């Protein structure tokens, strides 16, 4: 008896429609990198067929999609890393981000496919990937002159801090990128989920929603439900055992929690071996029969323990939800010192997957 992840594909489609409604004048790259944030690459790609296009991080993710018969326009957000990947990209008609001079050098040597649709990645302030604004003109000229590149090189950038509406970085990024956007007058793409929800000025021609498709809010202190989103993944399991302990009994590894009175402690069949965060502290919410109870003691590999004082009716075998329907992943991630993105990505292979809403 272990956990299962229920993936609700109708919620995924609902969230795509919500993203498109928020960015009504833009076209959409549905971001399905990292196994669709842990939701399953191929099932997500198939369910997101209303999106104008799809995006992944790496060439190998895109090749897996093409080999599964997905024909939608497909952007590789990191672009190709070497000549072989460039050939794959050309062969599979992928769109590529161009984020460093080495990629332009490879394109100038040519490839054997049809010209590649290129997105010139601008570093407007994130300081991770991309050309500095002053290097854009040179890169642009070189790409535009290259036979291996499809005409109409596009521009993209990525936000560092758009999850925080009060952070001045986003305005600065928009101003730096906006100057280039005005100069080149080509298709641009700026907004991730936080841009779509929090920064309407950033929508431009193409948006790139990721986390919001899976039903979580990227905005600080908010949940997906508050943005009109529905959870796609519900990680559920059962109560494996219920034990009565005397006041003063320590619970679990390291005895990090001690019963404050005589009480019942529930043992839940899920642990960090399933992807539940080991660092979730005492008090992290868990749903037992639909009611919130606090996690107590350390999370172990296959089990975790909960305080059942508020649930006198709870019995062995009762349903438990770790996040999803009724318990936003953001509210588990926050006490555990992480984000919903990481919770979703970290669900391990032994967790059974069940899809609904096809
Ligand atoms: C992952 C990613 C996105 C999607 O970001 P979310 O915060 O999940 O919406 C968009 N653009 C780029 C370049 C990315 O790497």
C-alpha cells in the first residue's frame, strides 16, 4: 500500500485555457520540460493540444516528443549544446533558443536540415543565459545572415523575480528588453507564469506558461486556486497504522517530536522515497479524510507520522492526501522551504500514476 499520483488532464486543459484567457492577445508555448514538471511528458503534450506550441529545456526531451508523434511547434529553451544536437534539432524541425556565440559558430558551419527557427535569448537581468543587450545587434546580424537559420530571428528573455509584484527588477528587465523589442519589431517572448499572472505588460506575442499549467501559483504567498487554476497532481495514499502513545513518547528518527499528552499518532504510507520532502517540519499540513492534521516527527523513506488528536474517527486504511485536491502544494512547499515546482518534479518512479479526465 503506497502512494499514487492522480493526474487530472481536464485540470491541465483548464489551466491552459486560464493562461490563454489572461494573455488573450498572445500565443502560447506550453512548457513541459522536466517530464512536464513531473506530470508525464507525453501525457501532458497530448492533453495540451490546444496550445499553439510546446517548449522543453533540452534537445533530448524534444526528440522524445517527436518520436512519440507530437508534431506541434516545439521550442528548446536552452537550444542545442553541440553539433550533434544541432543536427537533431534541424532533423526534427525544432525551434531553438540561441544564447551564446558558440551556437552561432555551429550554425555558420551549417547543418543538413531545413533552416532553424531561432529565438535570440537576451539577458535582460536574470544573469543566467543569454546575450547582454549590447551584444544583441552583433548576434542578430550574424544569425540573420546565416543560411542555416530561418528568416525572422525572434527575441526572448526570462524574468528573475516576477513572482514578487513589488520587486523593481521586473520593471528594469521590461525596460531593457522593451528597447530591443522596439528596435527590431519582431516576435518577442518574455512572460513565464508569473509574467502572465502578475505583469500584463510582459505578454508580447508569445507567452511561456509552465507552473500555472500544473495548477500552482508562482506568485509569493498565493495558491493556484486564487489565480483560477485547478490542481493537476493529487498525491494520495492511506493511513497504514494508528498507534496510541503516552504523554512524553518521542516519535520517529531523532525523536524530533514528543507527544504532549496521551494521544493517537497516524502512520502514513508515503515518505521521501516517494518524493515527499524530508525537510517538511512539524506542523506541515496533511489531509486525513479531507481534514488537515499536522505532520509530526521526521519524514522517513516510506512513511511519515501525523497527529490524529483532532480526528478521533480516523481508521487504518483511511485516505490521505499529501498535496493536490484540497491541499495546495504551495502550502506544503512553503514550510518545507521549497516551491511547488520542486515537489512535483521530485515524485519518484515507484509512485503509481493514475490519469483521469482524458
Ligand atoms: C521553465 C521556463 C519557463 C516556465 O516558467 P514557469 O515559472 O514554470 O511558468 C518559461 N521560460 C523559460 C525560459 C523557462 O526556463
